């Protein structure tokens, strides 16, 4: 497995079944800032000069992949830049490439400025993997042959993400046992819509004094969100909890009363599935594959992206309707148990599909 180096990357824990090779692409190391954080697009938007690192990034990526090419039978990319490198390596080795695309790649596919380039890259892959029907339709519209597309949802660790007593979770996190907590989890980028959530939260406080908002994640917008909370007089009501270990996220979810996904752009966000698996009532914007998961007022609430008023109304509906809250939580658990499998099962399905495409 090949991945970019970064000063903010959490050190890799040993895994005897996985060899991870990280590549440096800029010197000194502390100036590497093209990847990670809130994502490549968000990082470039916050500082356009970062785009100057792109050629160094792609060259270092290519050279590291070429170095490992002899031990490789198949190049499986997890994002569009990886597909570009895989196709370039294919020109030297003839080895097949499978491209798995996610939510951020959907934005690139739909961009008129670069869609032609993306189409040419995907033309030289053996298969293209996506997570939902929305992405599938976008690929077909782009001109990708339907016979090449594998549409398969992500998996879910049902042993890790499951309901547990709220009091126990709050005790572990040191949270107030009597407050009502609204939770959001995700990268702190503009596309995640956290500013909309903060403004909606402010309006709710006039009728719900016992509310607290927690946002888990790191990214380029952290300071801007802190400044917004301070400006709106909410510093004592909003907690930016920072980056958390994946194994701790279920505790945050079980400690909360409501989960909100206020994103402007998504694919099929796993954090939404994880919140539902923990029995939380969820509010999510109508983006990407979210509408394939949520049936409004049955297993969650659907709202339009970019609207603090819609977030406020949805939160108010749940806070004032305990029966609706309970029924949506039960609906969320039912959806996860009947429609989403464990990672191991999804991996086997993906392996089967890829083998079929390689024949």
C-alpha cells in the first residue's frame, strides 16, 4: 500500500498483513501540505499556493509506485490521483488498474474543466468502483461503460459501532450527564457545513437552554469555526473535540442525543452509517448517496444543504418529539441490520467482482 507522508499523520501501527510505504514529496518536510487535513481541494482553496506542490506530489507518487511495480499484479487506487498514477504505471508494465472513487472525486467528475481528462484516465482502467447509485449515474453520464462499473457500498464494523448505555459513554468522556448533546463528526472544511450547524444551534438555544454542540474532527476551518462560535457568544456551548481515534468514535456517538451531517458534498458517508448503527436519530443533507440511506421521518430526517434554518427546524422537531426520536432511532438500527454488511463481507464481494472484470 502506498500513501503520502505528512507531518500530521498518526504513526502507523504494526500490521503483519499490510505493508505501508509512505512517500515524501516536498522538502523540508514541515512544508508538505498538499494532502490530508480537510482534503486536497479544501487545502488548495484555503491556500492556492499549495497547488504548486502538485507536480512534486504526483512525481513522487509515480516513482514510489514504479519501485513496487515488480511485486504487483494489480494497481487498486483509492482516489483519482492514484488512478492517474496507476494508469501511468500501466504504460510501463501493462498491469491492470482498478479505480475506487469517493465523494471528493465526484466533484472532479462533474467539473467541466477537467471531466475530459478524468474520462481519459478511467478509460484505461479495468474497473471503476463506486459506493452508490448517484455516483454510478455520474460515471455513466461521464461516458464510463456500465460493464466496467462496480457499485458496492462500504462495509461497517458492527461489533465496534453498536448501542451502549448513554450514561456509560458520557462518563468515559467526562460529559455532563444532564445536558442534551448534538454531535457532528467530519473533516473541518467548508464543504462539511459546520458553520451552518453552528448558526442553527444558536437559534435553538433560545428555547433549549440545556443544549451542547460537539464537533469531532480536524481541518483547515478549525480556526474559522472557533472564531464563529466566539462571535456568536457560543464559546461555552460548543466543543471542537479535534481528531479522535476511530475506536473512540462509537463512544462519542453513544454519548450524543442527535447526530447531524450538514455536508454540502458527500458520497456515501460512513460516519452516517456508524451513527445509525449506534441507534442515534440522524439529520442529514440531501447530497450524494444519502437519500439512498435515509427515508425521511422513518430512519432519519433529510434536509437541503447550506440552510441553517432547515437544520434548526429538523433539530427542533426531534427535540420536541420524543416519540419521533425513538422511532427514527429504531428505524436507523433496522436499516443498518438489513442493508449493510461487515467490512469482511463487502471485501469478499468486491474481490469477486474484480476477479470477474479481470477475466
